[in-house]
């Protein structure tokens, strides 16, 4: 932690809002993006992010300074998203459960036609939405691990701390998540790659 | 076609967590294996896609909304009852005040204690002796006596009673835990021999005595124990060096008596004869159940032993004989152990323990044995004592002042020097408003 961060931290503990805002400034975009991938829509993501940041503000006394601040913050974000998802799960009436290959309900997402440049943007958007859907279908544990690893680029160790589970578990969750997604996007992945 | 190559390794390869050697291995396999290569390509593309997802901007109004919510939360925080009083701000801000209060309290306590010490030093106060647990007691239901007092095969003679005086014999058995506190029984039941019929109760008493003649008291107590058929378990004495020169040093010490159970009560209640009793207490522990259990255990084992001996006569072969013999010695060993415990208990039961701590004093007020003093005498004594206390305090103050004198002198010199220099250079200018 830099000196200014330490100062903001101390003031935040005393309840000073502007100091807290300065403290979280460089992390809030990432926090939002994590929530976005987890919650799948901007409205929920915004709510979840704000909720998480407020929780962090309330419990800032509990931050012991042993793990990094970002890890602590993102952990709160993750947990908030998890809770929100579970809450929504209960109120969701239709379950678009798309299983993995071999399981009932499996519908491979079809590849859009390959066309040249003018449609490339559209195509890219299409692919992105395909990916989003695929992520949505992941079980929550795999989803969180995959988002943190492959989208946000955290290391295994960071993720292990964030999700509070051993590195081995993290690894298997990521692998499983990748497998599921691969099966869902198999057509797209065979040819598209790095062109997003 | 499913490839048997370690998929975990491929995943690690994807995450670039492999050593160069392992990486080379995977490279080679991918070159050879169609299935894995295809899978790898797709995985890698997925990874790229995911990583390539653009980072979205915060939605409009996000920070303003958050700001509002944070302010609300901050208000809640300050209004909520402070569970932790020593939160950083509060304590730190008032640390000076707290410190000052603590210091004053500390000085007050120390000063008070010192004053009390002075008052108490002169003569020993006539604290009404605390006769704990001497209220007249309910009679204990008389022990059940069955037929006779047969000495059973356990065969333990009450050797303890015949023991001569054994000074300083360190008894290894520790003081038993005190069972009941307040109820005092009348004469404890008499034990005859080592039978099971009576209740087995261990009595313990303790008291603090004051006397003007330590040696006499000690001798009296020793004679008492001996005369009753008991003995002195241990005693030790030490000297308190007197502070005023020329005065005899006072003795203090302790003595532990073993008194036959039957005489315990009268001895305990008659301690006043030997000194001024300032503190007294007693307790008992009923070990009848444990005793009975152990006794029965031993008896059963003896029966077993008999049976084994029977078997022994019938044993023909050497291995048989050896087997029975080893069993016999085991059983005998257990019996001896149990008997030993019973013996110990018998000793504790038959000879109650009274521990006395004795302090020699110069004078014990007006009377040694009298417990009732009339109000006037006590008032007079109290008054005299307080005067003595005040005088002593005054004396000490004088001593302290004398001791501080050199420091005050030095301090005074420094202050004078400073004032002089101040007149010259006017250091204190800025304090004058």
C-alpha cells in the first residue's frame, strides 16, 4: 500500500467518505466488470457493485492489511455477486439450463456465417453475446473462477485468496468451466480466435 | 477418440505454468495428436476471446449514486451505538485525559495503602476472630452399623494409631479436595478396625493462632497430639527480624498434627487454649463409596486368586503351569495395589489432620483468651492505635522530606539559574500574552 493509500484507509476507518472514494478509485472499474460478467446485465451489475462497495465501507475496520486491499475488495464483490445471484435464482421462474454435451437440454450455439469486413463488427458483437450466454450458463463456482482467470487475468494464487479455496480447487473449477464453454461454442472456437 | 494424455497438463500448458521440459513434452504431443491439438486450439481461442473482452466503462451516474449511498452509510455508522469504545478516534483524542485520570487514581491508591500500612504497623488489631464454620451443626445421621466388626480377609490393622511421634515425615498424599463447606457434623463416627460398616470420612482442620510465647505454644500442641494418641506430621519455624534494634525477633511457623478421628472435634474446638485464634476452618471428605468399591474389587480379586490356586493344583503341563502362574502374580499385584490404597485411606480417615499456623506477637491487646471485649476497652484501644498511626505517618513524612531535600536543593539551584538567565535573555517572552 502506498502512503497516500494508507492515509485514505485510516480516514475511511473513521468514516470519511471522500477518502474512501479515493481509495477505491482505481479498483472500481474492475469491480464493475467482474460484477458484469457474473450478473450478466448492467443493471444488476451496477447494483451489485455499489452494494459491495458500501459493504466494504461499512466493514473497513475488518480489513487487517495482511492480504492486499484489492484482494479484500474483490472478495467482497465476488461474495455480493454470489449472494445476489442466489437471491435471483429463487425468484427466477424459467430456468434456461443448457447442459454440457451429452446432458439433456444441450443446444450447441450455432456459428454465424463467416462474412467479410462490413459485417465483422456485427459478427464480433454476435460472438461476444454468444460468449456472454455461455458464461451465463456456467455454474456459479466455475463462472467466478473463469471470469477471474481468463477475463480479468488474476493469478491462481490471487484467485485462491479471493475465493477462499485452495489452488487445486481453483484449477479444477477453471478447467471444468473451460470445458463446458468449449462444448457450447465448439463451432465458433474452431475458426474464430483472436479476432474479437 | 479420447486421448489418454494428461489433460491437466494441457491446461497448465495453456496457462503457461509449465517448466520448459514439460512444455516441450506437450509441444511434442500436440504435434502428434490430432484430437488434443484440436482441443487445444479451441481452448486457446476461447482464452483469447475471453481475454479480449473489452473492459466496460462504469455506467453513467455510477459514482454519484455511490457517493449518496456512502454518505447514508457513514451516517448510520456514526449513529450506531459504539460497541467498541476504544475505536481509534475516541481513545486517541482523549488519551491525555484518560492518562491523567489514571495517574491520579494510581497515586491515590498507593498513598492510601501507605497510610493504611502505617496505621496497622503499631499493634496487631483486635480483629474479632473469624470462627468459620463453628455454628452449632445438625447432627449427622448415625452411621449404619451392621453386625459386629468382623475383620475381613483384607486384614489391615490400624497401625497408624500405634505410630509414635514422627516429626517431619512428609506425607505424600496431598490435601483432598474439600467436599462440603458449611455443614459441621458433631463427633465423627468411630471407626473400629478396617471394616466396611462405618462411613469413611477424612476430616481436615486448619487455624491461625497468635501467641506471645511461640515455643510454649508449640510444645503444648505437640504434647496434645501425643497425649491423644496422634503425632506431629511436620512443623517449621522461622524468625521475623524486628525492625527496632534491641527488640527480640518474633517467631512464626506452622505445625501439622495428626489426631485420632474420635478426638478431632474436641481438639478443633479447643484450640483457643493454645493461642488466640484469628482464623479457623474445617472440612470433611466422605470417601465411603470409593473405599467400598476398592474394597469389593480387592475381595473379588482374592476370590479369583483362590480359584487360580485351585486350577494350579490341577495343572499338569509346564505351559499350563506357567500361564496360571503369570496370571496369579498379576492378580496378586493388583490386590496389593488396591490394599495399599485402602491402607492409605485408612490412615487418612483414622488420623485427622489439623494444620496450624502460629505467629508470635508482642502483646495481644488486653487479654489472650477473652473473646468478648466491652465497647469501652475496644474504643480506647482503637483510639490509641490511631494516634500511634498518625504519629508513625508523621515520622515517615519527615523521613521522606529529608530524603527529598538534596533533590529539592538541586532543583532549586537549577530554577534559580534559569530565572537568572531568563531575566537576561527573556526566554519566557512568548508565554506572556
